[in-house]
C-alpha cells in the first residue's frame, strides 16, 4: 500500500464467481476505507490522482476498482446485447445485474479486510454502491451516491443529444477513443466546470491502454445490467447507512430528477445540488466533492469501527461470472 506521495499500482484478486477484479489501494493501513466505484464504461483511473490524494490527505484508505467489463477486471464471455435490444429494454437471459456487481464489491471488501467501507459511487457506480448498502448492510459504513438514479425509467433520463452521442461512438483506435471521450465529456461537463482537454485526453489514453477486453461490448453489458435490475426504489428504502446524494444542476446523462428520486427513497438521506456541475468530475471540482464526502463521513460516522478481518459473505445470490 502506498502513501499519498506515491502512485499506487494495479493489484488483482479472483472472486468465488470466477471474476478477476483489478484494484488499487492508496493511503495507510488501518485508516477508514473509502471504496470508489466508477460509472458506465469507466476504469479506476477515471478517479483522478488529485481526487484520490485529497481523500488520503484527510485520513482515508482509498480503494479504487475496475468494475467487471471495464479496465483490467474480467470481461465476461456472454455476448453483448444488440442496440435494438438495449433500446427496447429487453436484456438477454444471461445478463448479470447490479446485484452481481455489488457482490463483487462485497467480496473485495472482505478480501482486503477493510469493512465496513464508506461507499462512493458515481453514475452506474452509484447504483452499485446503493446496491451494496442495501444488500450487504454490514459491509457499508456510509454511502455517497453521485449523479446516479433509482432505476425508475420515469426519472434520470438522458437527453436525446447525449443518447445520440453514446449510440454513435464505437472507437477502434486510441486516437478515436480520445476524440470520442473529449466529445462526450465536453457534452457532460457542467457550465461551471469545463473540461481540461489535455487532462481528459490523458485519461482516455490511459483507459484505452488498460482495457483488457472489448470496451464497447463491456459497456453494452454494463448498460444491460442496469436495465436487468429494473426499478430499485423499494430496495433503496431499506438502506440504513448515512447517505449523501450529490448531483449537478444540469446533467445530460442522468437528469437531476434521478438524484431527487434517490434522496427521496433513502431514509434520512441528504441531497446536495452543486451549481455549475454536470455529469463529470474534473480536477477543478475534485476538492469540493472530496470536502463534502469527508464532511458527510465525519458528521455521521464519528465512531469508526476498526477494520474487520476477512470472512465469507453470506450472500447466496448468483455471481454472473465468466461462463
């Protein structure tokens, strides 16, 4: 494990499901653990080093992970759903779900012996974090859900422009991937926090180099997992951990109504709308987001439990691994 002046390296563990998870750890052992979960198609490097260092400097052990079908984690062998199937919300029968992704996270927390962990997820990662808090409550110390939603199709809808951009991007080379990333993030960024094109190009290039499978197919399977999980509002109502819901005032990928619905569903949650923020966290916004996360944890989790040693999860749900 690294101190805050070092750049952490990729580590791996094989879960009981057969999924190989890639993760990085920053900070000092024994500090309260924060698990960062990225969004649709994102690898762990999309949580920038500035964001991670800001958390480490506040006394947290920071764990980043590649979700299944992203980065250097397992790309499952099931066929990707077609565009028409996704557009009509008809997931394949072999689709994995957000619960499967949450099970991956629960096993990782156990493997590292850092539970309960403070869960921080953005977009799809927010949905996974929500599911961990609901399905594995002993693994969660707190929840921060960033520009995410409930699965209710009536809220959190993407704009037509953003849907078109996503549907028409299928880069085959690194230069195409960089161009596509810049186009998408420029559309997603809030008016108050425009993108740094140089930094975003570096992020896109790094993700391209780290992607261990077909990135487009992986993203389609991840999107299918969201669809297969349906409306999770009833599940969210069972969450008991302290919860902070964050979204921007304008979000072309997950409309702010998704954040409103999430906060309304989770008992006693706090909802924070950040002026000028969109569906993106550039480094110019990182310190503000980290400050809000740290304040949330410190306010509601003053008594921090020591790290738990590794133990088996009691979950009996299917894990949707490589078939």
